[in-house]
C-alpha cells in the first residue's frame, strides 16, 4: 500500500475541499494562493480526479480500475464509479460512524475487526452488496474502542445504511444512488478525463 506523506490540511487547501469531508475537524486559517490563476480544462478535470482519490484514500491504479468497472456497467459511468467507491468496506464502516475517518476505518478493516455476512473480511476495498450484514467480530466486541462506540449516538447515517450500536451490527439496505452521496465531486469531469 502506498504511503501518503502529505499534510492533510495543505492537501485540502490545494484541492479546495472542506477538511470535514475527510473527517478532520481542524480549520486552516490560510487560504490557497492559487485563486488568481486561470486553470485549464484539463487542470479542472485532473483536480476533480485528485479530489475523489484523496477523499476515498485510493491509489491511481485502484481508481482507474473502478473507472473501468463502472464503464462496463449499465447506467451513467460517473455515478456508477461513485457508487463503487461508496460501497468499499472501509467507506461503509466510516459512513456507519464506527470510525472517525476513512483512514481509521481502513486500519480497523485491515486488522480484521469486521465480518461481512458472518465471514471475516480484512480487505478495505471489498465491495459490499445490498443486503450484506456487517458486524464487529465476536472476539473484538470487548475491545475498549468498540465498548465506547456502544454508548455513542449515530448521527448523519445515509439512508442506504443502518447501524445498531448496541449489537455493533449494520446492514446495507440498498445500493447508494447519486443523491445519497454527499461528496464534493463532479464525476462527469473525471469521466471526460479518462475518456480522452
């Protein structure tokens, strides 16, 4: 796995993103110095791709692979690609409120804390399907971190997911539609960039 060695707030400033999108509740007092420059069409498309990669914590190779899968699927390619990114197991764990950031969710999944439909899964890029049941493994429920989650209240749960903090179990009710995805990404620009 590639290591990201950049500062999160600087990257958010460069990509003109709100740090809350990646789970960072700090605010930067500096502004980006790039406001006065005119950006080419290619530059705008590239920035959209970089935004999506940064938000979902995926590499270029993985991201291009998701584009190719989405291109072969029926429907609008950009919406299919965002749906695939949202259905990654690490993102689903983050959306359920079990982890504060997608990177933390990725680490929890990599350390094999979760099961999908009763089977242990330690691959963050695992794509969930509608009806999948995601739960914390029985031998991990006594962990101090998960004990703390039992007392927390679930806030801003997407309508395509449900999570019960008492049993530490969630379910994918449906596949996410574009209106369910609240990221600041214009996916049609990414499709234009890759289709050149």
